C-alpha cells in the first residue's frame, strides 16, 4: 500500500508531495536529530518527516507568518473554516472583482488568512511576487472554489498542523539560508529544497549560480549530513550543476510531473534528483 502523504494548507510551485516517500526512505535522520530546513516552501517534506525538533526557515515572510499564526493560536482550524466560508461566499457572488479586492487588501495589510485565500483562489495555486514584493498572481476563475468539501479539506490540513505543533518543538523563522545553516546545532540534519537553478525565479527566492555555490560551500562547511532536492533533467536539457557544483554528492532520481506553473507548456515531466553527502 502506498504511503499516505500529508498535504499542507499552503501550496507552492515545485511541491515535493509525490517524492516524499523516496526522500524519507533515504534520510540519514532519527528523532534525536535536529531537522533544519533553510528553504521551507510548502513544508511538505518536514511536515511528513515530523521531527521532534525542527527549524523551518524561508525568505518569504508570509509563509512564516502563516505557520507562526497557527503556532501562537492566532489562526485555528475553526477560524479558518469561518473565514473561508465567508470569503468563499463573497467570491461566488462577486467573482474576480472580489479576488482582486482581497489581493489588494493582502498587499496592504499582509493578513495570513488572506494569504491562504489567495493561495487557494489564484491561478493554478501559484505563489509569486513582483519586485516590490506585491503578490501578483491573477485570479483562477473559479468563483465556486470554496465548496463545503473543499473548505473542510483545507480545515483538516490546518488541524493536522495544529496537532504536529502540539506534539513537537518547531520554530518558524524568516531568514537567509546561510544564517539558517550557520546556526544549525550539533546533531543536525539539513534538508534543502532551494529554488531550482535555471528553472524558477520570484522576488523572494531569486536564485543564480553564485547562490548555488554559496549553498554548496555552506553545507560542506557545516559538517552536517544533508540532502538536497533539485532537478536532474527533462526532455530538453540537463542540470549542468549536478556534474559541477554538486559532483561530490551521491544521487538518486525519480520522474515527477508538475501540475503548477504559469503555463501548461511548463507543466511537464521532470526527472528530480536527490543529492546527499552520505551513502544512499
């Protein structure tokens, strides 16, 4: 029977849902180890590993704010249900006009509940910001998106996070990946899912070859066991950095189909690479 993978309440491009079982099978990790995740993104890997102690970090402050709001009780599953039912009703009545009203409100006030709404109502579940850090993903044109069943699904995802936070000691912090790696305590395992070099750019996670090299150097200098998720190849080209920047790593691969992306032509099969500095 296939392992059930928990889907988090915030979706993001490149979410690793389908390769979580493969990642878990190849971790050099036990429950006495600190889990360090410098590029939290959706959090799907760490949430499914469910470490006892973890630091989840990301440069996107809205992801961190959302999960800290659940942690401190500002957002609860009950509040999420009420909010999405109310906002969903308004969306069904006013359609795109209301979506853009919420988007403008979020860009002004940065309410984490508005962030959840936008993430679930926007085009193809994307998270993207412009140079001024304004959320700029267009409407997904689904005025009846927040059906009773759909709201319940999101509420249950938040409930699961609430339980994980009760059972474990987790910290969510908005900071640079270099700081996160440098602060990793002894007996840490570092899992990295950075923006894919040559594949994806937004203005919280703009990425280039210099940052790829800085990440490699930081991981090597940490003397910690680490795992890195990246892309290996698709039908059109190969990731040249695997044989240069990451040539010292061990590698396993798996084909993965992306369902999120700005255009359908970008939602193609991709062979993912999992790289480690230990034997797998």
